[in-house]
């Protein structure tokens, strides 16, 4: 049989600490470059809307995306016209690709330089277009009765 330890509180090398022991603190090397270049909304409801728009974009659901994205005060014919621009117009694929890449950037916060507004009723995202690197963009969202929509 082995010897009893004279220091019963000392764990063997490589052993896990007891579950009631405080977590070990490890020195941080600071935030990563991605974290430094990331700025997401502080609004859970706006983030949920951005995530929904990103999911619709990834599914290539242009109709669902448009219905969740456009301002609430647009007429049915304006909405149909916008959807047509994103589906059948000669430049539709380019416009769609640009729009969804911008929404993905905003949702992830990558490259967002600042967000203005209270993020309760409005938010304006300032960022560099992910496709056209020389193009600075801003996209505004407004919240009406709990529903976030792009500002038209």
C-alpha cells in the first residue's frame, strides 16, 4: 500500500482540482484582432432581427428577407417592386449579394466602426462595404411597436 500524504490538501501533479476549488486564472493575451474589429448591437431584439435576416439570406429566401427587412410603411406595390429588383432585374444577383453581405457584416459586427442611436428605437451602423473595400456605408434601422426594420 502507498504512503499517506502528509499534505492532504495538495493535489497530485496533473490531477483535477476539487469541484469546490476556485477556477484557475490564466493570464490573457488581450482581445483578438477579430474582437477588436467587431462591434455588435447592444439590443437583443435588433440582434435577433439581424440574425433572422442573415438566416433568410443564407437560405436565399429573397421574399422572406424583403418582408422582414423593408420599412413597415411601404405599400404592397413598393414591396413587390423591391423584391422584383432583387430577383429579376438585370443586376438582381449583384444587388442581392451586396445587400446580404452588408447585413451579414452588421449582424456579426465585423468591420462595424460605430453604431449611433439609442439601439432601442433606432440604430445606425457605420462600416466598410465587404465587397467594395473603398466604399464606406451606413445602414439605419428603426423600431416601431417592437419591430425592427430598415429605414427607407
